[in-house]
C-alpha cells in the first residue's frame, strides 16, 4: 500500500466532542532494527515479540475548535501536566498532519500513564506512540464509519512509526515484522505486519523477565544511534545479516527449534551492541552487571539444559526469554543468582501479548 493511501480525505461532518482510551504494549525485538533512512524508514527488517504487561494507557478527549490554524493540545502524565513531553508530541502531530487533516480542527487533552515505573529503564516511546495513534485512528473511524478494520490497524501502525519507529510493532499481533522482506508476505517499510506463519506451541505464552540493570536515561538517543549507521564500515554486512536472520527465525518460529532460536536471538543482541562499539563516535551501553548476567545465563543454561536466553535493547537492561513451562525454575534462578545485579533488585515479569486494546469509547 503506498503512502498516499493513508491520506484522509476532508470530512464534512465533524463530531463535536468525544473520548477514547487505548492501551498499547512495549515490544522486544528479536531481529534488531538499527539504522534508518528519511521519514522513519528502516534500513533493515526486524521482528519483535509483543509484550503483555509493560504498556502505556492513553486517554484522549477531543473537542471541535472554531479555527484550524494550529495544533491544540494539553498533555498530562498520570493526570498532571507534563510540559517536557509536549515537544515530542508536537513533532509527531506535524509529521502525521498530511495524513490526518482533521487534527487541527480539534483540541485534544491527552492523559497518559505507564504500567511500568517511570524511569524504570524501559523505553516508553513505542508503547506511548502506539497508544496515541490508536486514539487518533478511533477518531478517524468515527469520521469515516466505512473504514475497514484492516485499514484501521494498518494506518495506526503507519502513524505510530512516524512517532517512534519501533512503535509500529506495538499495534497488533504476538510477533510483528517491520520492513520489507522477501519471505514475509505483505511486509512493508511503512508499517508493521503480524507474523504470517503459524507460531509453534513452544512459543505460546513465552516469558520475558526484564532485569533492570540501569534505570537512568539513555547515554545516546535512539535517533543519534541510528544515524551512526550512515557511513558505518560494517553497515551493509549488518543489513544483509538481519535479512538472513529473519529468514532463519521465520522457520524457527514455525518449527519450534529452541536451540536455533537462542543462537539467533543472542547473536542479534550482541551484534546490535557491536555495531555501536564500532561506530564513530563509538559508545558502550552495556554495564559490568549486564555482562555478569549474560555469563550467568550461559552457565545456567549449560548446566540445566533449560532453553533460556537473553536479548538486549540499546541499553544495559537484560531481557531473559524462556518457555512458560520453565517459569518456576527460571524465576528461582533469577532470585538466586541475578537479582543482585539489578538496580535496587528490580525486575519486571512479562510475556507475549497480543497488541493494543480499546478501553473506553464514548
């Protein structure tokens, strides 16, 4: 679907007022997206597991204005004004204005909160932009009742991508692919698509326990990090590797080969950080405790033969991935050996979810 198909025609009959509330989850990439082109287009395809518990809940009240010259909105975080968040929302609205011409005709009161602690070290951009996009599309569907569900979710993912690239993977589905890939039917650089294959029962309710090694702000913003792939000496090989790993992981998710899953996912995590360390300027986002946790996971897996593995985002926190049937043993292992490497002993238990969910429609 071309970008032009997402441009909403002018609506003649605008409703006066309404309220929507949506929740949208975070996601954890298995094949990583690192590097982007103009307009939030990924340099390589990625695939992620949608999470269930780590999510953003956003309510939007909209009221018709008498003029449509500028964007008009208030932003609340947990019910209180949050001025430092406003520039990011303003930029998002500017990016999507071409596709949602009706936005300047309303005043919006946006109230958002996360189910995970603020400053927990878990990025909220993906879940936050996804939740806001779902609310915007709910308004558009009221203005265009003939809109299909497929278009609704596809455009929501398209809009979310313009706010935060990985947000397009937080709209719908247990596993979501973003970026053109020859073996993924319907895949696109413009929006995320549900993994088209039949996911093997080995991955049903797959667990993700997030070890909060460092809850501070990112040392390097995602935008800066992605831009460092421009002219990176290993960029083209990395992009080829991502395509290859996505092909392999497609088969793994369908056949349930947990050993291959572990190899691909851990390699992807370490490659992401290797690219950061090999960029110019270079940087290291892992902490000593990150490395200690990785080594202890490797030792535990070797001794127990339990198929537990790790992945990392662009930070120090460790996502521990494992089948639901091994939850008791893994949580005991985390308590016995890993919790001491977490900041204030904190970790979050999560699992595969299904995407955004409507909470309120008035």
